[in-house]
C-alpha cells in the first residue's frame, strides 16, 4: 500500500489492487472498461464537491480494487445533507453521460461511454445498502422515523432489490454465454449488506 500524507493532515492511501483493477479496466476490458474507469473519478468528484460545499473536510481518501472511500473529519449536520452527499456521486456523471451520448452521433464509441455513465449512475442510485441510493434512503428515512425502523426498512428493501438483480443475473447467465458479472456483483453487495451494519 502506498500512503501519502499532506501537511494539512489529509491522507491518500492506494492499494495494489487498485492498480490491478485500473489496468484491467483500461487495457483488458475494451471501451466499456475504459469508460468505467473514467466514470470513477467523475462519480467521486460529485461526492467531493458536495462535501466541499458543506464545508466538510475529507480526512482520508483510499483507493482500492473495490472503489474509492472518503473519510470525513466530521459528521453531517443533518440527514438531508447526508442524503444529498450520497446522491451527488451518481447524479454528477449523468450530464457527462448525456453529452457523450449526444456526441456519439459523430463518434460511435462515445455512445458507449454515454451508456456506461448512465448505466453505472442508475445502478448506484438503486436503494441497496451500501450503494449511494441505499445510503440516501437510510438518511431520508432517519430524518422521519426512528433509526431502528430506518435500518430495518433499508435492509429489507436492499434484500428485495438484490433478489431482483440476482434473478436478472441468472437470466444473463443463461442467455449470454455464461456471463456471471451481475451475479458476482450481487454476491459482493450481499456480503457487504450482511457484514456491515446499516447506518
């Protein structure tokens, strides 16, 4: 792991898995992988800009094979701010995706980028913990009801949507020559849901 610390107390940690995943996406997965790799900094830039607008410093940024994690130096002032920050990540790339789709009229490969940006944003907006949509759902529920009820509703909705996604994954496994990507992703999200407390 590579760790870089700034004079202001910030910290950047990069794991070896991050470099392997970046190399696979940019070199081994074609145009789709390259645009998926490009999506990550745009998505995280949305979170960072929202934190910046709320004057919440980022204490640590960790880059790993499973994505980017930002650790804040203080808590959100309200559940509404928490929900806004969660949604800012997947919403920020949508205009970029729309622009790429329009430019695809002249350069077809850009239309692939538009589809990747749009698809990944919609996926992250699903009400599944720990995706951004699930975090926003929990924050909005917590602003209206008791934390235990918010946690229970978020958890069961997450299980429901994961079941639907796994059903689609099995369909893809049968129709697309054994593509297991969606099933593997659902398995990872299910492990996260079972291992990490909601909230």
